[in-house]
C-alpha cells in the first residue's frame, strides 16, 4: 500500500492544479491555430508545445537544470535568438522595392506610430485598478504594434522579462491575424477610387545599389542610434550575404538551416514563459488588448500617410500600400495586393507594398532601439 501511495504521489494527476490545466489548454489552442488554421505555424507550434511542457507538474522543464530553463537563458536572456532570426530574415529580404521607391520609408516610419501611441495607452491603463505597468513594461508592450515577433521578444527580454510570454504570444498572434485585422481598416480609410489606383512599374535596381544599401543603413544606425545596431546590424549582415553573391553557402544557411533551428528553440523558450503563475494575471489581458490597439493604430497610420502621399503626388500612390508599413513580412504586402485586386483585377500592388513592408522591419528595429535607449537604464 505504501508503494502504491508513493507511486500515486509521483503522478501528474496528484499534482495538477487548475491553472496548470488551463495553461495546457492554451498551449493546445496555439497548436490548433498552428496546425489546423495555419496561423504562424513556424512559431505558434513550438510556442504551444513549450507551454504544455512548462505546465507539467514535477517535470522540471523550467527549473534549473531543465531543458527549457537552459534554452531560455542561453537564447532569450542573452538576446541571441532574436538576433539570429533577424540575420536570417535579412538574408531572405530583397530591398529592391524600397531602393527603387525610397519615399516608402515614410510609410514604414508612419506605421510605427502605433508603438508610441500604445506606450501612452499602457501607462494610462494604470488608472484601472489591478494594472501596474512600469515605463519599461509599457515600452515592451508597445513594440507589439510593430508586428515583428523577434523585435518584440528582444525588447521584452531587456525591459520586461516577466511579461515576455504574454508579449510574444500577442505579437505572433496579431501577426497571424493580419489577413483578418487589416482589410477592414484599409477599406474604412480609403475610397473605392483610391483602392483602384494603379501605380507605375518600379525601376530596375542594380546589384551595386543592393550591396551599398545595407552598409549605408548600418552606418546611419551606428551614427544616430547605436542601441538599435544589434537588430539592424544582424539584419544588414544577412542582407549583405544575400546580395554580395560571394557567400551563397552562408546566405543559404542563414535562410534555411540556421533560422529553422533557432526558430524551434526560440518558440520553446517563449513557451516556457507561459507557465500558470506567470501568464494567468490581469496584466496579460491588458497586454492582449493593448497589442490589438497598437497593431490597428499602426495600420491606420500607414494608410493615412499613404493617403497624404497620394494627394501630394497627384493620385499616383495607392493608399493601400501604407498598410504594409507594419513589419509582418511578406504577409502584410500580400494582404495589400489582395485588397487591391478586389477593387481592380488589373491592380498588382505586391512589389509596391514590399517597399513599405521592408521599411517597417527597419522601422520597428529603430523604434526598439529608441525605447531601449530611453527606458533601458
């Protein structure tokens, strides 16, 4: 009998609490979204599985000497995983559309307005009983508006590591919901005639321009915002490997094997922060709400800036491309193209939208650098 009782005391059933069970259901929901709904499966699948592992009683995954403990501290605590992801994204990114039409940098910049508006919103939420966000917490939450998962994880790990799980889940969830969130905002802020505007074909961009561009971006970042150089620097390194044409093996590795391996461990590390005691708090609901607001404001700001550019250019800019100013690459650009085709079946906006989309990646990294410089000390 004593042996049976000893065995029972070691089972998961004997130690399960309802918060742990609830968080395992959250993990299962993320798996459902990844596998069945195909919402950001590359990240939501390992995040969801990591959440299940983190809430298994007596398994020790997140305790010292546990697998998830080491994965988190090696990759997230140090900021290494988001930086390696940025290098891979840089290696997969073509700056041609942005170089051909540099004015779209303004759209990427405008879409970051949601970040700074949400910073104010997070502080204002402290007026509601139960919320106590510090300035560092608010800065980490606000970056969700950039729709850039690695940037959100990098900044949260520096400013608010205790909120990392909720921020990462919110960032990747809203990235996955781009096709649902953005079109209503785009249609509400534009007229049918504006959505039908056909833009001129972009000029051909030379190889020399593509090589010089990442070096120029890095140089400007070094001079004006050194705190953003970890993200921007790795992004530019990946892009330079792609465009130089002399290290194809390195570029292919960054685009495939390396980014895939890091993505697995990044997702598990984020999932490890979805333990019941860290996630089931009133602050989590506030983060999810503020993330949606940030993303919506960023989309709207991009569209409104594009409308202004349309007026100033005499109707040569389709305002829809402003929605691609958020850095969900290339999903936001594809959504712009889809909405444009709905208005005019001959209106192909994908390449035009890639300009602000790539600018949005740089914009979110710069915004993170600004927040880190102001709030990191």
